[in-house]
């Protein structure tokens, strides 16, 4: 389990295709602290460390992951958000994040707002994908609060610290991002669907 508080940025150094799978070699300043079989969120996608080498490590994405996320769009040299699992005695600074991406969204607008930024996103509507004003959403692994909400779009406000210390500073209009909707909202939506 994660909290959506990004620890550091990693850089994709190599991409290797292997049948329907893709191996990513990632360099980061936490690589030397990782262990084989450890789960790490990469732009919000929970992937298992399968190999380690100095400041680099390898993870593998299977077809199911590639179908639901933007990992197939990753390129060498890209920066990605990284977060290790929350320790059992850790603080819950964000919200419950599973690292199981639900879908992708497109950046539709970026507005500078006198020292902060407002990012707007749209996604394919679904009864199970619910946002609410002041609710939680995870974008590329970052725990954020929804500002505006509709059936297929929403916005978030980004403070300068988050902008500078995550991949938000690299996003442009038209880019895709990974979305994980709030798990509590997903359970409520599913329970309501089953009682209809």
C-alpha cells in the first residue's frame, strides 16, 4: 500500500521488449536501498523490483499493466515519480493508494494561478470512475485533492513544492497520465450498482 507522497524521481535508462512484456531499467537515488521482490510505485503503478545493479534496478510490466496504464508510452530519459510502500509504523500523509491504476486521462488545460497551478484532465466516463469535489485522486502516483468534478473530467490545484518535486513540471496539454480513483469511492459505486 502507498500514500501518494512521492519520495523521489527516477530516470528510465533502458527499455527492453520481451514478448508481451516490457522490462524497464530505472536509475534513482533510492536504488541502493531497494531489495529484490520489493514493490515500488512508478507514476502510480505498483511494479516489483526483479534485479538490482548499483544505482539502477529493473521492473517488468506485463500486458495487463500495459493495457491499463501509460507505461507503453514511456521513453528512455523520461523522469517518473517513485514511492516505496508505506511502512506499518509510518504516517499516512496522503490517502490510501493501492498502486493499481484504473485508467488513463489526458491533460486538457494547464493554468498558472498566481504562484500555483491548476491542471485539468478528462477521461472516458464509467460508473466505477467517480470523483467528487474535495475528494482524493491519484495522478501518476501523486495523492491530490479534486477541485472541480464532472462525470468525465476534473481539476486539481498544484502547489509549488509538488510542481517542482514531481513529474507535474514536465506535463503538457495532450499528455496522458495514470489515474487511480479513491478506493472508498470505488467500493461505494460497486455496492450501489449491485443493489440496483
